[in-house]
C-alpha cells in the first residue's frame, strides 16, 4: 500500500511563530531577505509555463483567480489568502510559457521590478535545455548560470529589501524527458543552486521533492509529459514551497 503523503498546513499561528522566532534570534535584522511576508506584503511568482499554468494574461490584478492560473502559484495564493484574510496580501503571477532566462531578463523591468515584490519566487531552467534539445536555442549551462546570476544581481541592486526564492528546476523521466536530457540537466540544476546560494536566496528543492514522490506514485501521475505537473504535482509543489519558504 502506498504511504500517504502528509497534508498541507499553514496557520496564522504558525506564521506568527516564525516571525517571533526570527525576532528572538535577531536573524530578521541580520538577514532582512529572510523575513516573512508582512501585512500588505507583495508576493510575485516568475517563470515559464510551469508557473504560467494557463493564467489569463489579460487579468493582471492582484489576487485574481484567473490571473494566477491553475498551478502552484494559485494554490499557494489560496492558502495564504484564506489563512490570513486580515493581512491584505497582494499576490501576482507573471510566468510566461516558453520563457528562458534571456526572456525573463528582457521583461524584468515591467514584470518584476515595477511590481516591487517583498518576496520574489523564480522557477526557470527547463526551457533553457528543452529548446536546446529541440534545436531552437544554443544556450549552454554556463550561459544559463551567468545570465541567471546577473538577473538576480540586477534584482538585488534594484530591490535590496526583497526576499528572493529560487525554485529548483525539475523533470521526471517520462513523456518528453529522455536520456538525452542527462547529464546536462543535472548540471543546470547544480548551476541554479550556485546562483541561489550566491544571491542569498531561499532554495525550494523541487527535484528532490519529486524524486521522493516517486515512492508514492509513478512519474506520469505527477507530470504526464515529464515537465508540466498534474494537479497532484502542483499541489505537492505548493506544499513544499510553503513549508520551505514559510511566508
């Protein structure tokens, strides 16, 4: 019998305990980038189709159900907004299907810096290799790492107060994901981790999360094409993001 995965839980008390713990240890002052999302705080999700998740790009208003899409950003937003109704949180999704690091860079001013998020979560990397394998892009692991690092450096300079969250790029070995993806994909994941560490960003371990999830169900259950998560996959991502970031 498959082991049951634990349920997603986020409470106002848990959020307050996290904030109090940070204040008690002095870490909030020492590392302002790690502070929790305060009342009236802004949370922005950025990335490619996994983050986009079919969102209505004509609806850019904060906390809009259609504008947040059908993926992990919407599930995270639903949990935060329902558990903290008094806090007037403002949550946005600006993921765009097909994006690579250069695409984020090209639209960063309008789609990230202008929004002035208190927490900025970024998931990017799968298209940087997928489009290369399809012959539509010639970027290397080094190109990915340097471009991503430069983007976060630019962000730090423009928004020194912001807490940065880098989500680990992931794939599951099914659907479109073949042996041809490896070992280069693993090198790109390692590059993303170096970028996160260099920027002092939180790291959300999506690949190890899905690797562990394979103990409970086959790869296709979590992402039929190996790249785009199912509803279950997005639910697992939302839970892991919240448990890691503790916003």
